[in-house]
């Protein structure tokens, strides 16, 4: 399956963002449980982050991102890319 990367930037204050983090981590755990090999994290300097995951297509990747509670609640803006691995 292809890999996808959601690069995100925060759009809300930290207290607002933090209230949706538990739902986001549960969502990512569900993706892992379904075999998407998802990983998520934030930049050390804060203000944004990244989610890396496998999906069958760009359409599926867009649906996965749309279901993320951080996206649904307007906490982040994002760009979604298909990542083509050259070497492992």
C-alpha cells in the first residue's frame, strides 16, 4: 500500500487543541489496529505536526484525514501528500 503524509499547522490556541488530543490519539490507534501503520507526532518547536500512514489510494487517504478529530474540529490546517519511498 502507498504511504501518505499529512503535514499540519495549528489553527487554535493550545488549550483548545489539547482538548481534542485524546480523540486524535484514539483515532490514530484505530488506524493502527486496522493495518494502516499510522504514526503521529508534533514538531519540537510546536505549532504543527505530521501523521504518516498507509492507505490504498489518495481517496482513502483523504477520507482518513477527514475523519481525524483535529481536522473535524478545525484545530489544524493541513496538506496531504503521497510519499513514494525510494529506499528502506
